[in-house]
C-alpha cells in the first residue's frame, strides 16, 4: 500500500486493519455495528438487543474500545493510518474544513454508500485533528477539521448560523451569510458548516432556513414562487411551466394545466393579464380592470385618461384599448372634463 491512500479500497483497507486489531470479538462486533462497517449502521438499542446487553453498556464498550484503538495507533506512528488521516485532512481543506459524511466519502472514495461512510467516520473518530459529529433530527452526520473537543461545540457553531438566518429573516447570498455570521476566514467555511444543519437549505446561490420556499421549495406552488421571484416580472403560465421544468427541482415533470391550477388557487399569485401572473408581494391585487380603475379613482380623482392608463398598466398587463373601453362604457366612471375622469360613487356601489 502506498503512503497516500487515494482509493476506496485503500481507505477501507485502513479501517479494516484497525478493526482487526481489536482483540475481543464483542468489542469488534460493537464497533462494526455502530459504524456500519458490515453494511448497516445500528443504534445503541439495536446493538444491545442483538448482543443481549443494555443500551448504556453498548455505549460504554464503544467508548472504551475507541480509546484503546487510539492508543494502539501509537501516537501517530502508524504509517497506514497517518496516510489515511492526511488524505482526509486534505479533502476537508478543499471542502471548507467541514463536510457531511456522505459528501466527504464521495470526494475521497467516489461513492457515499454505508460502508464508505463508515470507513471515513471511523478514521475521523480516531484522529486528533478532526471530529466526527453524530446525526439527529437537526444535524447531518459530518466530519469537521477542528481542535474542538466534541460535536456539541461544533453543533453550537452550526446553530449560530441558523440563528443568524432567523434573525435576518430572509435568504442571503453566501458572501452575505459570511458577513452575518462572522468568525470564519472564508465563505466556503460558512457554507461547509451550514451544510451540516438540516434546518438550512440553499438554492441558486441563496441560503436560508429549510422552511423557506425560496431556498427549499417543497411543492408545485413553492416552485412557481421561486421561478417568478427569479424572473422578477410577470410571466405567462406556459413560460412558468417551462421554467419549473428547467430548474433543478425534484419531481419537476409537471404539466401546464397543473401549473395553471396552482396559480389560480394560491393567493401569492395574481392574474395580471391573459394567462399572465405576478407575485402579490410586488403590489398586485386581485380584481378586474374595472376594479383597478375604481381603486385608482377612489384614491385620487379626477385624473386624466393617460394617467389612468399609466397607473393601470403598472399592475395589469393588458392592452390600452381595454382600459379605455372600461373607462368609456362603465357607468361608475364619468367624464368631468376633456379626457378627465372621476368616480361616480353612486354607480360604483
């Protein structure tokens, strides 16, 4: 074996050699099962049930066995482990000093199957240069290049990024997140730490909380919202459907009719022309052209015909002739001077 392992076989071989050095079968079995070195990562409860011991006893065996394994590596004098450790450290530097275990395994070994992740996690666990963090409802399993003592401190740092996003209240670019959080040397380090949290997501260069649809669209309506937000102007539902299909969304094989149905149902989307929709947050409101003109004249009256047309076109994509026809033919609009119109409140009721 070379001094610098660069293949899946070499890194897995290093993990197997360390495992083989554990003399007691039950201890070796606990490590195999807990790390998933046999193909399935098991919980403390699962291992305890299989071996007929308590959950706490499994935890004790695992901890003590890992301590002895570290001692067995002879304080950095094991060439095989040293080479593996160097390779992992190099990969972590390239990934921003931290990485989810699956991403790290894929970079090092070309895949992220359970056995590959297990080998990387075990090697990281035995190193004094990094910490392998555990998974729960809030965090992905990860490896972090750090001198911190345990994963609790690392998770506290991840939580600070989550808190910064919560306080800011809207998605930000990575550079903006870097400035918001502070304490890191490069934006890539913030991205690496943020990727550990299950409460953070990113999309199209924007980072935010996973519950925000702009960075983590969960359904068709959210995907439409993202597409319109990126476009920044009203779109025809056919173009929206094409854009949704073109985006890197999960399950993006939706039909135009499905898109149109969702546009009609969701109050975030406003019909502003024939088949054309905009976001309500842009200032658009539901209603016919007559409703729009009524609202304009109720706020200020009388107005010149050209000014009315200009204001309607700000919130509706229709032909000028359509606006003029409404002005001339609807009883609630009365001409009070040449090209000047006012609202007849009695007729508008």
